[in-house]
C-alpha cells in the first residue's frame, strides 16, 4: 500500500484500511476534489487518487509531508501535498469529500497541551477528541453542496 513510512510518521494500520474501504464504497463523480487532512504517509490520499480524484493532502509534520510526496511519486499519482495545520493551507477552497484519520488516542497522562513530535500522530489530548472536534467544527465550511 505505502512504500515509505519514516520514524515519527503514522504507519497505516487497520483504521486506515477501514477508511480506505469506506472510500471505495463512496460514490464520487469523476475528477472529484478530495482533501485528506492529517495525511501522514499519504495512504488515503493515494487511494483517492487511484480512483481518479484530484487530491490535496495536508499534514502538520514535515516528515509526513515529505513521506507522502515520495509515496505519491513512487506510485505515479498526482497528489498535491501541503504543509500546515489541518485546514489552514486550504482556506477558501472547497471539496467534494474530506478524508481524515486523526489522532484519537487519549493522552496517557490526560494532559491538555498539544502533543509534539511523533506523538502528534496518535495523541489526541485528555479525552481523545482534541483533533476530531476541530475537524467536525471546521470541515462543513470546506465542503461543496452535496459533499
């Protein structure tokens, strides 16, 4: 599925495969605009590109951005990969579909500070909702009608 997953970048696991399956079941128009936020190694972005979608992927980690770019190049797929925090790099744009496999594991010590380094790939704060809640709040404003 993915050629390169450097240290500190989320390695695709069962949850990624589950989302890839859900993407496969989704009815998308040809050339649909798809956004993958928190792309990590780019696994979901590449799956969307394989379906003929025009894909933009975003990650806050430079390691993830470079891994996703390399994986897209190795797969021969045109994915636009940007560095930034969730939706910041795509403000003003709209999409037919937004993909996300955000961190959802509650912090072991229940801390409320944003995680740093490799922990950003899994640490979702004290209740596990630090990133999920933000996605739920902000994503509807980036979806096209029917998206």
